C-alpha cells in the first residue's frame, strides 16, 4: 500500500529523482521535431514575415508552457541548445536572403519569452537555501513543483 502511494507522488517529492540524462533524453525528439519544423519556416519575401496581432497574444501562453516544460522537466541545457541552434539558423538563412515567416517568428518569440521567464525564475529563487541545496551545481533551475511543495503547500 505504501509503495503504491509513493509511486503516485511526483518524482521529486519523496527525494526520488530520476536521472537528469533520462529526463533530457525523453525530450530530445520533441525539440528535434520543433527544430525541424522551424527550419521550414523561412520565406524569400520580407512582406510574408509579418506576424498577426492575434498570434502575438498566443506567444504568452506558449512561453509559459515552455517555461513550465523547461523548469519542471529540468531540460534547460536542451532548451538553450535548441534556441541557439534556431538563432544560428536564422543568421545563416539571412545571408541567403530568407526571412522567418509568422510561424517561425512565433517560435522565436515563444522561446525568447521562455528564456526571459526562466531567467526571472532563477533570479527570484537564487538565494533560497533549501532549493539551492536540492539543486546543486552550476546550472540552478528549481522545479515549480519543488517550490510549491516547499513554500506554498506546506504550513510554516
């Protein structure tokens, strides 16, 4: 009975952390497909590279979704590598006089917002001693679930 209850808990709740490499490997196909999709989002005319206003409103929920994915999944390295590959592809295609279409702009804006949100999240929790101890190392990106269980749901 106790083992079944422990399996239903969040993986990080009971101190049982799956290997980071396993978590990152799970997301490699997702980011690879996103990058492949992004590589097809170029157009030869600058006029087609405008983004509709309604799409700009959707950048916020998309950025929030990727922020949660990056922080909870502990996949910051994979995310930042994909983002820099996207930016390098933009620079390479710019030399060929190809411009991002609205779909590509949407992805770039979503990833840029995600990077900003992750930076704000880390800056906000930078001096938290408990989370610092739980997430040691050079790259410090605490999980939202760990923050919630430590500061929100537990009575002080």
